[in-house]
């Protein structure tokens, strides 16, 4: 980390902190008195460093909690430890801190392994407080008995893997739960397993951790990752994209897994009757909001086998405007015909009830298009046929043209 004075701070697994000046001259090791010394001293395996706007330096460690360095002069600090306080340690989850970030309000966000996201903020009197902000996925899925659906969504990351031409090969999961009820855990794992079946990858292991006292009995938190593989020669080369290439839309099942903070606010999910039938949707609100994310692995890989694919975009958070440009080379633009889009009614309902501008809708949601593929014009029919043969509805929504915008909705 580089501080405000351009000194370089280096921490690591060996537990010491080394400080260098801007010319990379060694200034010393930080010791427990807050001063620099030429003698090393163990402070804790350091995995994260941050200097906040007030000049304080925060250090996240593996098992020593957080160490805050309060400046007392040039390279002289008072050390303040946040650790081993039973009232705080479980809410802060201060073991294995791998990320520290400061937001515009001066709050420090703490990322931990398995402990979710935590926050250090100040109350009205300037006293620092710890707030645990871990994801709580069980809120309305549990109310609607659709836990399995949301666990299929957990495999959404495999859709990212195929964007480079890779095939997902395995997935590992982590379940933190307030009370380990075997039936609920079995349902969670069955949802993850279903997603693995749909994507053709193996569920090779995982971890389940019970957290009584930290989480309520009904709460659970899921984490996981997938690994894929691709031959170097088969990595999608975006530089082969040319004007005239065709943009193909792969239909989504609905909202998928992004923009739910806004969804919860617009539909007042905390107090809504999720079991009420909605004519406009043709189903209940709960059924619509909890439709599993589509897993596109098998149809997309099948299309790649028969067509010359120049780009693939998974339309997640950021919508069209932030995801499609990722595969567009400089000097080219994906020109999308908005009138061709087959947008499900949930999106128009959300836009109307939330008074959301159209641009924001396309900058947040998939609008019925969960993935786009850009293929050579002569191969468009082959790609469409392969997608449909593998159960994926797809259609042409635009073409690649010369331009600097990367994506344009017309």
C-alpha cells in the first residue's frame, strides 16, 4: 500500500510490516510501540492494508483481528487493536480479513473469509461501531418455500466462465447457517447440485458452518466458486469481430440475480403478499421474483462448436450498457434494435411502479436477454439452430457497426 506521503507499506504471511520510502529505500519494520525499527516483530499475518481519509492506517490480519494505526507524528503511531472481545469478535468476524475499503461516508468495509461483509462506522458521538452486514438470502425465499430456486442461482458464475469459451468443470460451495437443520441443508445442496447438472460441472466438495448466536436460526449465507478450462486455441478472440457480425439474444427467465435491492423497494417485498396471483405476470409475485437464473452453458458451448463466435456477454448487474461493451473492441459498436426485444412483463411492471427511467432499466436489468452472442453473419443461422436444439430460445437483436460507443440501443 502507498500512503499519503508516498511511503510503501508491505505486509504478508510472515507477520511483519515493512516500510519503504518512495525511492524504495528500506525505512524499517513497524513494531508494537507504533514506531519503526530495524528489528522485525510479529504483528499478525497481514492480508489487507488501507489508509483512510483521516490518515489512519488499517491492517487486516488472519487471526489478530484489525489493527488501527493512529498517527502521532511522522511514521509514529498509536496502535489500536480490534480483537478478542467476545462482544465484538463474532459480530465483526475478525478472523482472516482479506479486504478493507473506505466509502465516501468514511465507513470502513471489512471483507472476511466466511464471515460476510462487515462495517466499521461512527455514531453521533464519534465512537466507532461494528455492524455485521452479511448476505441474508433466506428472507423471502424461506417465506415462499423456494430455497432450492435461489441455490440454482448460485451457479450463475458458470455463465461468466463460458464468455471466454471455457467449459465449467467443478464447483465448490460454502454454507453458513444459524441452525443446522438437515432437511434445510439438504434442500440447499440439492439446489446447488441441480445447477451443477444444468451446467455439466461437478460439485466436488463444500463446507457447512453452523453459527448459533451470530445468525438467527432461519438465516443462511451461501458462497461458492466455479473453475473452468479452455484450450488456448479455443479462447474467443474479440479482435476477429467485424462490422456486419450479428448480435444474438438468449432469452432470460426473468430478473435473474441482479438488481434485487431495487426490486425489494419497488414491490415492498418485506410486507407484500408474495402468494397473490398477478394477472399481468400470469403467476404470483413470489413465483416471478424467484424464478431460477437460466444456466446457458450447454446451449452456448453447442453453438460455439458449429459457429464462428466473436464475443459473448453475460447480462448481469449493469445491464446492456455495462456488460455488452466488455467484448467489443475499440472502433466497433453493438447496435441493438430495442423494438426487437421480447421483454417479459415483470420489467415493464417494475419500471412503471418504480418510475424508473428506461436508460436505468437497461443499465440495471437484463430486460429479457440473459446473454448475447456475437457471431459471423454467415454463421448466424447455425448458431440459432444449435441454441434451439439445446432448449434455448434465441433471436437476432442487432448487428456490429463501426463506432466508438461500444453499444447503442436504437
